[in-house]
C-alpha cells in the first residue's frame, strides 16, 4: 500500500518498482540510479525528441505534435494532436477524434474516437509484455 499522496511507479530503465511522492516530477531510480520522470508530460507544440518517457501520462494536446523514436508512459497516453513514435504504454491509450497517429502501439487498452487518423503502425492490445498481468486480464473482458 502506498502512503497517502504517494504512488508506486515502475522505472522504465530497469523495471524496478518504488514509491515516490505524489508531487514529484522526477526522481532517481533507487535501483539503477538513472533519472526517472514521474510527472505527466503535456505536449502543447511540436516536440521532436529521440525519446519521451515518463511513469505518468503522456498527453498530446490538439496543437501538440510528438515526433520520437520511442514514447513510454506508465499511466497511459492521450493524443488529441499528432504523434509519430513507437508508443509503449502501461495504461490506457486514447486517440482523440482530431488525432493523427503513426507508429506502433503497445498498451493494455485502446480507445479510438471516430475521425481519428491512424496512418500506420502495429498495435498490440493488450500488450504482451508491458504492464501488470492483471491489467491485461481486465482489458480482455470487454465484449
Ligand atoms: Zn531503474
């Protein structure tokens, strides 16, 4: 059980699970010592990067655009703008009606609004190797 205001995150470098303060934006993994972003990443404009990684959520707003090789979000991904990346999400992926998506996607659950454009990508939902097993089971129960 996490303390009040604290949360459990999984390090995206080594997979180690540890507790962080709910207010923390970034921390160092207590096992591998690498910097770990734990806050949400909100993209409001063009963001060309090699990789974007957080234990929180990745939110791409309608005017936002992510161009990356790899995007990882432990708590989920919400795209209202455009994204071009190999996305690995530990939480639900939501692709909004104005979104443009290009790239592979691994997530426990996926929600695509009508009107969203998916140019290309291999989708693995539920992801075979990400997130806790129980999340994948819950996702599989939908009709
Ligand atoms: Zn680590």
